[in-house]
C-alpha cells in the first residue's frame, strides 16, 4: 500500500479551507453547495490516476470526489479532493481526506 505525504489543513488558503468544509458538510449531511461538483470517485488507474487504498470490504464505505474553484474556462475546478466516507451509521463519517494538485496523479492525505 502506498504512503501518501501528509498536508495540514492549515496549509491551504482560506478559499480551499472553505471548499473542504463544504465537502465535509456534503459528505456528512447531504448539503448541496453551488460550485461544488460532488460525486462518486471510481478509484481506478484510468487516465494515469494514482489508486488510493482499497475500500474496506465490509459495510457501506465509498470514495467521493469534490471539485471546486471553477476556472475562467468553466473547467470543473482546480481544487480536487477525495474523501473516504463510511455510510454504515445514521450520520456518515469521513474516514480519510485526500487532495490532489495534479489531476489525480498523486495525492496528499489531509490532516488536521
């Protein structure tokens, strides 16, 4: 299993921290935010993407991605996050958070 460099949440700009908060709210509460593109993350190696650790086989745990910070060209977003979310309980729990700055070719694990 690959190790991912860790990055502190505090290293991000205020704008990126806000996207992280919105992504967390979306994962745990289903809150929808304009400009946050959110959906399942396939976690495969297509398009040169790096694979994250496999999802635990027991339970209802999934990867979700969020893209934010739409560019002038209306690309989906320059900030890309992937959250591992455990949905087996009444309130979903975010187990891991990752950030990529190179379109999924590598990841940083986000720590508080």
